[in-house]
C-alpha cells in the first residue's frame, strides 16, 4: 500500500497539511487556541449560515435609549416583573 506525500501549503501564514488519499487536516494549536473548534463541510456551513438569526445592530437613537435605561436601572428607577403583573391585573 503506497501513501501519497503530504502536501503543505501556506494559507494566510497558517500551515495546513493534507493528503490526496484521505480527508485529514492538521490545524495549528495557535489557530485552535483554547476555544472549542468545530469543523463542518462547506455545504453544512452554508446551510447553518442561511438559517442564522441576523445580528442586532442598534441605531444611534437605540444606543442612546439603552444608555438612558441603564442609568435609570442603576439608580433603582425601574419596574419589577411583580409591579408590571400587578398593574396589568388591576386593569382587567
């Protein structure tokens, strides 16, 4: 049984090694780091990407409103869930 030579190529300064006979990739430790690393096929990746929920990007007005709400919260000026429930019940 003959094994084909490992071909190494540099992609964005990362050394990736693969063989022509099997699907094996060596990922450098500095790329994987201490985080979990997940490898999926491009088809699966595109499928996941298509179903992903878009990221929330607030407008400037929404950012100002969020900051104002955080300040009110820090000062203790907010309604608890119990307060809201009690108010809603009294309106029935």
